[in-house]
């Protein structure tokens, strides 16, 4: 039987070695009775891929990619073609969705999968076997007579419970889980809706809890790190609460992280208490700016009042909270960044993540930068998994200024932390918190993991 090889290319330091996307594709192919092998280049060498290509009959090689892994994904494509030129190379993920035209300029790529890939991946097999034409597969782009062409819109998967659970590697200490897909938001910088759509679709609570129980059965690690990878986990607050309560009722020993944070307009006391009881010892909120004018310009759909309330609530319940902040969005000036720094002092988050805004293809922000900014020449070669990464320049807020302001923002935050240590009645505890905060900005993944794990362990005893 021929083999389908799925490859997870390497990324930068701020990267999980698990690709939920490939795991979903692998399960969908498994279900069709196909023979699938995942090569995770975070865990093995490219020689394993070459070895498989040399000894097996391969239907196609599928590679997942996002902007930050483009360079390594293209290297993998080149290795495949130089080892077995006739094996089709299929790419999928957010970059394949937004930048298929550009990617198909590269002769090593044959097909780009646009949007969700479970159905499409199985159809491509039939095309590889000559049973159907590529033109008849919705949701792909390929070269037709040398010209990149896009087929019909990809099939939308409405019933998420109908999908096979992602294929899991047993024995890990951390797993990501997807309880819903899509986000109705219009945040101008975000490429998620391009990929997963604006219509929010949710799995049933029972399906999510059963998958969690299954994950528990394949690893002995306790507490188990569970990362909710949803774009908008709390979009349906009632449902989010039910999932959390289900985790508590089943006594699942979890360190729960809501990877993309919680929207401040979708938070209430009951949700935060349920999250805490379910093992969430750290929360992130998308703040982005402390200036209402900027929040409106980026279509974030939240108010400064909602942000204040979210942080007050988190403090009251005792869940440490991070503020995700951006510098350099539409209409940003030095003054608006200064207002955000002041606002950050006011809400007094436990952690901050100050990011210089990146214009990802497929977003309204990308179009704005095309008109008002100048993209930097090195942007394609940089693995920008770093919040200091600058992708473009503007006259109003030049690169140097943005970097300076980011440093200023961080200094202001750390100074506030240091003074609270000096003033506080729990100096050791506060000092530990500061360590955890500095660590958020460290690029050393191992150090990061050690401090985050130690910190979330200590938080269990913090009843403050
Ligand atoms: C969870 C997540 C993370 C996690 C990853 C956890 C994990 N275990 O994978 C972490 C925290 C590590 C992370 C980090 C980053 N992330 Co992130 N992340 C996400 C998020 C929210 C969900 C990804 C996910 O698991 N989706 C669920 C799976 C099922 O979907 P999927 O991977 O897209 O796969 C489906 C399809 O794309 C397709 N497909 C994908 N690959 C393939 C391959 C083949 C062969 C086929 C046929 C189909 C196919 O089929 C799959 C099933 O339907 C997305 C938002 C989103 N909705 O995509 C952002 C997102 C991908 N991340 C983003 C960013 C910016 C980053 C960072 C750069 C942030 C930073 N500054 O550090 C880093 C980069 C890390 C890196 N790889 O280098 C951006 C990417 C923008 C872009 N155009 O590249 C996104 C789109 C968010 C956004 N708001 O714009 N991220
Ligand atoms: S940033 Fe969050 S809320 Fe905004 S569109 Fe993206 S996923 Fe939705």
C-alpha cells in the first residue's frame, strides 16, 4: 500500500512541536484506510524523511505551514523534489490559504490546500491515483498550464463532532485540543477567520470531554498540560463553563491554558471561577491597546471599561492574568503607545506581552501596510516568532521608534513590578512573579518551560 507522508517543519523558539492541523489530517486519512506517516522535524532529522522517500511508494507529501515556518517548509519541499521528483508536494495551513499564488511560483510545490483540509486531503489521493481531476476538488490551488488557479470554495465542516479526533502521540506532557472553529471577529490584523471562517462552530461538550478522557488514557503525566487552541473559546460563554465544569466533575488533573486568551467582552465571574476550578492557573486577555480610538480602528469590538473589568475580575478570583498588547497598528502614534503604557499601569496585569504588530497576508492590516507602509526586505527570511520582530516601516512610527517604545513599555512594567515588591507584604512571592514575567520575554524555550511549570505549580498554593 502506498504511503502519505505528512511533515511538520521546524519553527522558531516560540513554537509547539505538536501540529494539531496535521494530526487532524492524519486521522481523516486513517479513517479512509490510508497508510500515513507523520514526520515531525522538531523531534527527528530530515534523514528520516529522505529514508521514507527512498524506500516507500509515496502518494504525496503534505507539509503544514504558517508564515513563520515558510522558509523551513520550502526547504522540506525542495528536499522531497530532489529525492523523488515525481512525488506531489501538497502544502496546507494559514499561509497556503492566504498566499497560494505566491507559493505556486515555487516549482517544488504542486498543490496548496485552502482552508480546512480534512475532506480535501482525502480527495487529493483520488487525483494522485488519476481517478478525478484536480479541477474538481474544491479548496485547492494548483498550476494549470503553468498558471496558478484556484478551485471552488473549500467545503465547510459544520458538524465538528463528525470529524475523527486528531491522531495523538502517547506519553506527552502537553496536548492541544480544539473545541471549536471559527471566530466572528473582524480584528484587522488577524488571519484566523481567513482560514477557519467567521462562522463559529462548536463541538459538543460531551465530545470535548470524551476526547480529554482519551488523552488522559494515553499518558501518565500529571498534572497534564492542556492547551485550548480555539480562536475564541469563550464565544459561547455557557458552553465554555460547561466544559470547565465537566473537567472538574471528572477530576481530570489538568493545567489548563487558553492559548489565545479570552476576549474581555466574553468574560464573567462564573466563567473565571469555572476555569480556575478546572485547573487554569494563568489567563491571557487580548488588550492590544489602551487607547479606545485604536481599539475602534482595529475593529477589536471591545472597550477600555471591559478591559478594566476583566482584569479586576481576574484579580478578585485569583487567576494571574497576562495582557497581550500591540505596538504599530493602524493609526498608532507615539502618543497612543504612551496612553497604552499608562493604561497598562492602571490595569496592573501580572504579565505583559508587548508585540510589534505584524501584517499577515490575507488581513485588512496587510492591505493598509501596502498603502501606508514599506515592508522590510528581510521579512521573508526571518522566523518571526519573536515579539520584537518588525515587518514594515512607516513614517509616523519608524522601526527604531517602535523598538524604543516597546523597550520603554517593558521597562515601565518591570519598574511597576519592582516597586510593588518593595512595597508589598509578600516580597518573595512577588519576586517569583517578576521572574515568571521576565521569562515570558525570554527566547530560551527550555528555561521558559521550567519557569512556567514551576510557576503554575506554585500558583496552586496561592490562595490570595
Ligand atoms: C494554537 C496556535 C498556536 C500554538 C500552536 C499550538 C499547536 N499545538 O499547534 C502556538 C502558541 C505554539 C502558536 C505560536 C505562534 N503562532 Co499561532 N496559532 C494557533 C491557532 C490559534 C490555532 C492553530 C491550530 O492548531 N488550529 C487547529 C488546526 C486543526 O488547524 P490548522 O493547523 O490550521 O490545520 C487545518 C488547515 O489549516 C489545514 N492544514 C494545515 N496543514 C495542512 C497540511 C496539509 C498537507 C493539508 C492537506 C491540510 C493542512 O487542515 C487542517 C485541518 O482542517 C492559530 C489560529 C488559527 N485558527 O489557525 C494561530 C496562528 C496560526 N498563529 C499565528 C501566529 C502569528 C503565531 C506566532 C508567530 C505568534 C508569535 N508571535 O510567537 C507563533 C509562531 C509559532 C511557529 N510555528 O513558528 C497566526 C499565523 C499568521 C500567519 N499568517 O502565519 C495565526 C493564524 C493566528 C492569527 N491570529 O493570525 N500558535
Ligand atoms: S483576534 Fe481573536 S477575536 Fe479577533 S478575529 Fe482573531 S480570533 Fe477573532
